[in-house]
């Protein structure tokens, strides 16, 4: 049993298909099949149950998957620890789509100035995908919004920002001196898909005030939410950091009177994996007071 066999096995388990796994690994499907067959011969039992449209792990395969991840994680951590000089190396950063383009660029610019030879890779994914990636060691740190339901991960809050009402300039509420939550109860909302935690935060805030926002349209990109609002399809709530990056005059942003909707941005990492000095430096950069102040953003 060699390391390539374990990597191949885990990829097939992840993709539940020899064809898709072979494409990801850039190997031929016959070569991949031979590797798995050899692994099963060595173990004396199958690791996959072949179904019509997919592959399912057997009990032996489930146990092997757990051990294989541990073995590869130990090897990766050992290599990283030996090579850790605090200045070079690779850092894998994950962030949810409603944070990545608005908060990360300035943090990455500052980090690149302080650590010019470090290689940083950014992965933009939904919260659930990021938590799996951090747990499995596929990324080093994830920047996301709380609450986070994750066992065995370390979570540290960075800052809290306001969610601002956004509407087209000609909207009846745009010139109102003070906008209360009761003013928007009957209005149509444009929201992100349910996979995005920002929608959960908006819906939760509204439900706490005894109404359910009516989502007339949903999209997968925050920029598209802003465009649909500008076209008069409805109103929405946008994080302050996204408003800070919006230079268009086709949208008006207003703060709600009374208790305001907010979200808290946090960083997550796996404390059971080796943490390089470079990774600790990046977390310090995220937590820097100046970064937090700029990250919380203002609105005009």
C-alpha cells in the first residue's frame, strides 16, 4: 500500500466515480481501476460497493478512508513543519462569497507586503464546503460568518458589521428620514440562494420581528442582488463591506432605525493540524485592529 494508492482511493471516494476521479487526478481510468483493485487485493476485501450510478464505501472502505486521511495529514504536516521558516511556503485561504471579494483583497495586499515570497491560494466557497475543507486539511484558514456549527474547529470572531437596506434611488423609502422595520414588512426582497448564510441572517432578523421576508428573486452572487435591486426588482440587505465597495449611484443604502441587523465575521482553523508560523501571521493580520476597522466599513 503506497501513498498514491491512498490518494487515488480518497479521490474516488470523494467523487463516487472512477471517471470523474480519473479526470481530477489526470490519470487514465484503467490505471486508476488497477490501483484500487490492487488495494482491495491487499486488504482482502472490497472498499467500494458498485451501484448503478455511483460507488459507495463499504465498512472496510469507510475505515480505510478515515485512516488514509490521517496518514496523508500527518505526512503533509511533517513536510510543512520541516519547511516552516515563517516567511515562505504556501497558505490556503478560504472565504465565503459575501466576504471574499470585499474584505480579503486589502488583507492580502497587506500580507503580501509583509511576506512577499509566500504563496497564497484563495478558495471561495459556501460555509458548509469551507468547514469540510478546513476539517480535512484542504485549506488552512476560512473566513466566514457566524454562527458556525463545527466540531473540532477553532473559531475566533473578527468583527461585527451592519447589514444595510439597499434600494433604487427612486424608491419611496429612499428619502424617508427614518426607516423602521415595519416599513419594509410588505416589500419584496431580492435574496441570495439558501446555500448562503447571509440569507439566513436576513431571514432570522426579520423573523425575530415577527415577519417573513417575501423573496421574489434569488441569485448566487451578491453583485447580482445589487443589480436586481437597482433595476427595481425589490429591496435587500447588504453587508457594510459590500456597500463600501459600491461606487454606483444606481443604489441607495440606508441604516434601519432601532435595533440593526448585523453579522459577525470570524476566522476558523483546525487546531489538530500543524499550524505554520505563516498561518499564525495571517490570522494576526486578520485580527489587526486597523484591518477590523476598515473591514467593518462605512456607508454613505
